[in-house]
């Protein structure tokens, strides 16, 4: 087998996996309050209710300010909120659904 060609293929596969993302979403931590806020955000986005979206966004900001919601999870949730505010409700709810599915709650 041609070693340089094999290495090139390996590097391409590694780069693709980094670009596509093979990891889990950011973790939101063990807080029940954060879980409740994310659940409310899911309801707001899935129902396309701007007033609920605004309340959920404010609640998530407060949890981030109080350090209950980690920075990385906050950034992801904020991106879904921003997407919904731009009228992209369907992509926002799909991404939020995947975010929630990717959570690993500690026992």
C-alpha cells in the first residue's frame, strides 16, 4: 500500500470528522433549574410564541449570569434563540432537540 496516500486519506478523514462534529453538544450541568429553563425554551420555540421565547431567553441569561449554566451551553442555547428570533423556528427546534438528546445527566 502506498503510505503517503494512506496518510493523506487518514488526515482527510480526521479533518472531516472535526468539521462535521463527532462530539456531543455542550453539557448544561446538573441544575434542575437549568433543565426546566431549557424545557421552557423548547416549548417556546416549538409553539413559535415570541413572548415565551423572550421569557425563556431572559431566564437562560439569568442562569448564565449566576453561573448555573456553563458558557459553552449558553452559547449554543443563545444561537437557537437567535435563530428562532430570525424566524428560523424549524432549524432552531431541530438543533435544540439534538442538544437536549445529547445531555448526559449525572445520577
